[in-house]
């Protein structure tokens, strides 16, 4: 198989980390995924007196000041702290550092920290004067605050972008990052997503859903992407990313055509696929199409990151992390192909194909 | 990077405080129209400074035919309407866009934050159970791009919304450029959209950057910005495609660059902006001496104007081209700002004039540039640079050229 974009540069994942309801960092993620232990827990009514849910999947023990160990966390919202801390972990994992001016950041979000926006406005509406708000809190109500803070924290002066695409945002961001690299606009891109549990997000989600079976989750996950030419370790290659819109709710056509387009770009058949997983919204038409197209073994090869709850924009990146974790824990001689299909009930589908290099393959070469 | 298509702009859709549609917008730019006026979008009681730049008389139903109106917040209504205008202006129908692969990417600062603000008001009055379900369901910022596809019935498209604040429009146009240039998509509909937001007004107000009357970029007496709203959308396609179908070409996108100050959440950084300009000119294969006009970010705050002009002068020196601020007319339209400025830059090239920096009385000695005060001037423009700078130190600079047959 080959990367699906003609002669353009191959893009590979060289490191990753996650701060998730499994815990802080890569190893709790690996352990949690292997054990499949549930991470939902009752919400402490003292901490969360007035949210519409009694249970959620929160990151345990995440206190920004403790994790980041630096001044400057006071005005940080939880989502930004999750993003900044996760980027820090990836930078520690990365064995072949790239200079900050060649390093970009691409962060997928749904709306940024809706709690920051709502809290700022609420303070203005309820104070004696509408002006009685802390101006220091204004910047964090802007969607790109988290990505900007990641750059400031680690001096990353390459392209810095915030991608909003709901539950497909993680994969749309991945494609954005891939294009930055293939167009030579960065040598490394830290590409991920972040989402926080909050009063504001819980109520917006509560009022916009009919189905409440998937509990709200939170966290951040970040991949380090580089051109293969940079020579870093190659955990996986991004072969193709394709996205479609479910026009007027036609998810069946959208998922079928996005998956077929990815397979065509890679020159492979469904039978060649080691793993297929979905993430994001649960839409029966999507499941039906994938069940018909792929083998039960492929559908079961990698656990679903749904166990972490509805993690919004992060769901796609958590699912890629689940693929990487599973591949790492069960190595194979030959290359394997994994598809991740992200679904947003608003009407978008995105599909990525990853090549996981086998131990008998020269890691620098696609077969 | 084997394939390198040339990328051209062939259709524009505009919603702005100085005109709707390309023709009205071009007239407004040429006449130096002011979009400033009292804010009506939200209650300004308790504020001493109460002006903004709103889009008056927007008729959503004229442009939005398929997606139910209540499914769209005002920002998505803007993006969808501007996109439909753009494809009409390009002489395209949605049928022609159904088969080829496309990219729809709209930049925004606030998404549907006006809806979020409404939910907060309901919460304050009646508790969280009183929040409106219809508004809650439409606040996801991704819908600004997605709903364009829904309205036009386009499935074979990728729909990332770009949330990089006040430079988001240039980010989106840059993304369209990369996707079309490499041949990965056949066309892109890109731009930016934002609606008036109490949160944004309040934020700028408390940072001390709202003007009492009008914005006066580069003026010694400037007192800040006015927040505004609007949308700019454009059709981007390969030169080959435009020539094959006999499309009018407004301008060619020559290149762009992105970088990040990594310095301060709100204060701009001179050296970093200068580097972004140099990267953009290099990407476009343009020498500084070839740039005929700069459309500045030009917010009209001292922090922005002085820093931005210093950065420009550090690259262009004594040869600094005329440098204008469209925000003097449009206010600061946030994520729409650099998209509207891209369109204005292309119209300036097409029609041979430089839009003025209005409300200008006396140029700040710390901003030693010719900002083309108050009255448009005729000019033969070949290359225009469009600056977009954002909170977070996110810089995005685009370079447009007049389409002249032979490649640069």
C-alpha cells in the first residue's frame, strides 16, 4: 500500500500522549485500555451542585497547578490546562526534538471553553455594573486561547491553528496538520484536541441531545506528527484522511463514500484492514455500513475509546491513541492498517487510515 | 510537492456594515463609507461607549433556501448566505460542485457565542432548565462550515471551521490555497464569519480598547476599535479550471504564511510579525519592493498599530508601500476581518483603486506610513499583502497578485 497523495511527503506519528479519564499520561492510558475498566464515576454534589448529570468520566486528580508546576495557571481554564499539560508530555516523549520555530500546534475543539465564555457573560449580567468583570479573563473566552497557551508555554513559534469540527474535529485537525507538513509549513506539528467537563458544557450538551446514554467525558490527546524525512521514530504513518457531509442526514452515503475514498487512496480492500473503529456520535446507519463492509475481527481488533465517555473533539484523537496503544501492546511482524471513523451527529464523517509498521518492515519504507 | 496548481479567486460573497454583495461592498470601499453606529444587537445599558459596526437589513431568507432558519445562529446564517453569494458571483451552481472534491472552511472568533450568551441570560433568569434547546443545539462552531455544505447539498467536502480568532479568515483562505494548490481538492469555499457578541464587546471594553465614536487607525488621536460583524466568502479554484469555464478572475493567491509569537496572550510582537511577512513573501516568491499595497490588520489600538507598522517598516524600510486599514470602515469584524480584507484587496486589484483609511485626522508620528487618508486613490496594483493578526500571537499573512497569464 502507499500513502494516498501522489508524491507528497509521507507524514508519520512519532510520539503521543493523553490525559484522560484513565489518568495522566500514556501509561495509565495503556493500562486502562488493556483492562477496559470503566471510568465513569458519580459526580461529587459539592463540586458539581447543579449539573444535569449525576455521573461523568472526569480526569482523576488533574489539578493544573500541580501538573504544570509553574506560575500562570490561575487564569487558565481547565481545557487549556489539559491541552498544555498534554503537549508537555508529548514533548518529553519525543526522542528527536525539532526546534520551536519549526514546530506547529493544531488543536481541535468544539467551542473552546464554553464555561469561560458563559462565566464571563454571567458575571457581567449579575454584577452591579456590567463592567465588573476581570479583564484578565477576557482572552480565555476566545476559542484559540488553548492553542496560543500551548505555544507560549513551550516557545513553539510555528503555525498555530485551532480547528472546530465537533466530534470530527480531531480528524479534521489531523488533515490540517498533514497539509501543513506536506506543504513544508512546519517540520513537526503537535496535533491534538482538548475538552473539559464543566457546568456550561454539561448544560449545552444536555439541552442539545435526545440520547443521554453516553456520559460526558473530558481530557486531551496530542500526537507528534512529522514528515518521514525528518527521521524520527515511526509509530504510524498517516496514509489518508477523507471527510464527507451527511447531506440531509444521509449518514449511510457519507460513511460509505468516505471509507471507500480512503481505501482507494491507499490502494487496499476492506479485507486488508486489521482494525476499524468508530468514535464520536453513535449513528446506527454508520454501524450498519461498517458491519457489512468489514470482518468481525477487524471491528473488534482495537477497543473503542467510547469507554472514556463523550469526549467531543478529543474522541477521534483518543481513538487514534487507542490504535497506537493496541498496536504497541500486540506487535506484529507485518504492517497493519487501521481505520478510524469519526462521526458527528451534526452531519460530518471523517475517516483516517493509519499504517502501523510491523517489526519485520524497515520502518522508513512503506511496502 | 510535485503538483503546484495556480490558485485564483473567482467569486465573492460579502455581508458587511458598508454593503452586502460584491458591488455594494466595492462601492463602499471606493467611497470610504463608515459602518459605525449604535449597537442594537444587545443591551448596552451601563456602558459609556456604545457604538459598533452591524450588518443592517440582512435578509437570511433571500439566500438560505434549504436549511431550516432556526437551525442556524446568526454567524452560520452569515457564512451560509455569503457562501451562496460567492458561488453565484463565480457563475457556478451547486450542481456543478456536487461531484468534484471540495473544501469548505470558514474562520471565526466567536462562532455562535451570541447564542451562548442568550443561554446564560436564560440561566440567570430562570435557571439552567430554562435554557432554549434550539439554541443549545446550534452552538457548535463547526456548523459555520458544515451548514454551507448542507445548504448547497454538497457531500464530497471537508468542512473544518477555523477558530483562530481575528486572523481566522486568512487562515481559512490559506488552507484553501494549500488544498487546491496540491490538487487534493478541485475547489474551496473559504472565508470568515462572526456576529455581534456581547462577550467580545465586553472583553475589548475591559481591555480599554473600545473607541467612543469611530475607529481611527494610525491616527495620533485614536482611541480603539469598534467591534463589528459580517462575513466574507470566496470561491477558490485552479487557474486551469477558471480558464476552462471562462470565469472572471479577481486575483491570484500567490502565497501565505502562519506563525505564532508564543509570547503574550494579547500583546502583538514586532519581530514575530516581521518574520511572518518575510515567510509570506518567500512563499509567494515576491520581493518586498514588488508589493504595491498592504492591507494592515490595523485595528486602531495603539498596541496594534505601532507594533504592526514597526514590523512592516522593518521589512520594507524606506520603500514601505501604502498601508491601509479597512477596519476604519468595517470595524473589527473578528473572524470575518481578514476574509473581508482579502476580498477588498482583490477588488482593489481588479478595479484599480486603493480603499482609504477613513476617520483620519493626523497620522501618528509613531506610524510613519501613507495610510491613504479618507479618500480612495486610483492605483495600478499588481501585488497586495493582507495582514491578519490575532490574540494568542497567531499571525496569518496572505499575498495576492493580479492575474497576468504567465506564472511568477
